[in-house]
C-alpha cells in the first residue's frame, strides 16, 4: 500500500511525524507543494485543482497504485480535488480538517488577518506548545515563511474556499474517511460534517483532544484511524 500525504499551510514538516509512523509498514510519499519550504512555485500553477492535477501526474510518473491520499487543511482540499479526477491509482481518501468549503453559518477563520499567536490559539487544544514567533527567525527562515504564506494565498485566496466544491463533492466515489479535531476553530467541525454528508459512504471521526492539526496533537489516534480505514 502507498500513502500520499499532502501537507497544509503549516508546511511539509507538519506531516513528517505521521509519515514516519506509516512508513514502518508501507510506502509513503510526502511531496512539498511548489512554493512551500523554499521551493519555487511553478508558472501557471495557482489553484488547488491545478495542484490536484500535478499530483495525479506524480502518481502516474512514479507508477504508484493502490494509493491512499491523506490531506490536512489545504492538503485535504487538494485531496478532495484529486479524488474528483477519478484517477485509477487513488483507491481511498482521508480528509483531515480539510479546507475548501464555504459554509456561511460556520465560516473559516481569516488566516491572513490573524497574528501567528491568534492562529495558534484557534488551531490547537494546547497552543502554548506550538507557538511560533517569526521575529526570531533568521533570514533563511524568514524567506521560507514568506514563501509559504505567498503560496498559500496564491492557491487558496483569502477565503481559503471554493464556493463550487461542496456541490461537486458527490462526484467522489473513492471510499473516504473524514477526520476532524473537535477543538478546530480555524475550520470548524461543521465543515467535517459537510464533507462527510456530501460524499457517499464517507465516515466522520472526531478526535476530542485535537484542533486543526491532529497529526501533531494526537498522532497515535490519527494513525490508528487511518490504519483501521485502510485495512
């Protein structure tokens, strides 16, 4: 079995832990989205659906089959778009606190209008363990941070949502597991329910002691759910 793990705005390091856990028995591929982690953003690649095509091509280029796609935050949005491409190489999808939906009654937090302290407060059950202070970064770290932020804006816009996505989700036919942190106030759990309700046969699992990044706060719980889902 192969896992394709797609990171969110927190960058590729945010999924490194669960990648290591899953790689003990399976093949794991953890690409960095172009523009993140100091990498260049490809000309003309500026949407989540475009990134989905990019990763469908990656699976084909590497001849990967029986792939379970796991995505957190914007990575979940990309995973949903990838599932909608109906690649025969993708057999299952796991959406972890996925961005992408516009739900007026439960809006996504305005990431670009928040300080990093505010982002931490909304993202974690125990935010003090995960705070970052960009003012302490060296020049190289500042460049990566700025590049990540610019890439996130280019791909997702300020709304971090596609108003057409919810209506397109019934087109997903791959078995889908939706996982959400109960304390996520960046993207409220109502979005998890909307994802699960829109995708036929999808199951929603809530992790009580996690926020927007369960792979950091409750990695054992998340990996257990993934392994149970993939059999």
